[in-house]
């Protein structure tokens, strides 16, 4: 098994591509800390490595974030854990992948049409781009009184130094261009 690695815009996160499906198209799983990894043998194995602070599964990649240490020293252990998991054909989750907690979206029913447009733009234009960098972005809410869209960043996007720039200069400008009701974008 050959696992490719890619750097991400977040220097604390590296993307690992095992050359096979991880979660499947459009599916993701985020493990922001060791306690959240109990339902995934692979995530738990990765958190056993010192200095690992976050694990994120994308459709065909795994993003691993570190709290310290050097990638030259961490990569061999990470590659070993991923390779062992897939070569032993272990399940990605114990139980159901649908057990991942889903945060509730907040918006008014009168805003359903605007929210649908926002989600469509996020799904077709934004999520593929951030997935290429080892992350994901999720709609959390829309306030029609202020025009503010709340988004949650996961994977390599969480804690990335350029995430504020991505939100403000990229996503906010695009949403404001296509949807006049949107005035700003904030991280949830």
C-alpha cells in the first residue's frame, strides 16, 4: 500500500491519501480531540501518537493535525498507523458512522430559500476547494436581520492561520455576490 502525503495551508496539518476511499463521496468525520475518537479505531490509533491534536476523515483522505513536534518525526508513525488499519481491513467505525453528532442549524423558516442558495454555493464551490486542502466547511446558521452567515470549519481548516482570510475574502465575497441578502460570514 502506497500512501501519499500533501502539505496543507495549515502548517500544523498534513493530508494523507491512502489511495482508496476513506469516508466516501461527500461524507466526513471530524475528531477534534482524543475523547471524540472512541468510535473510530483508526482515529484512536492516530491519537496514540504523541503530539497529534486532531484527526479528520474526508472522502479519500485523512488530515492529521499536530500540536507540536516535527513532521519528519511524526510522519512515519502516522503512515504506519494508517497502513496497518487498511491492510488489516479494520472497520473505520465501531457502530454506525451516522453516530457523529450533528450540530443544529439556526435560521428562520422564512429564510429557507436563501439558506438553500447558501448551501448550494457552499456544496458546489467551496467544499470541494477546502477538501483539496484537507478540510471541510459546514453551514451552521443564517440571521436575516443582520445578513450574517455562520460557518464551521473542520479538518485542516480548523485553526488554520489563513482560515479568516478564506472566510472573509473568499467565501464572504462570493456569497455576497450571488446572494444580496448576505452581508457577512463568520466562523461559528
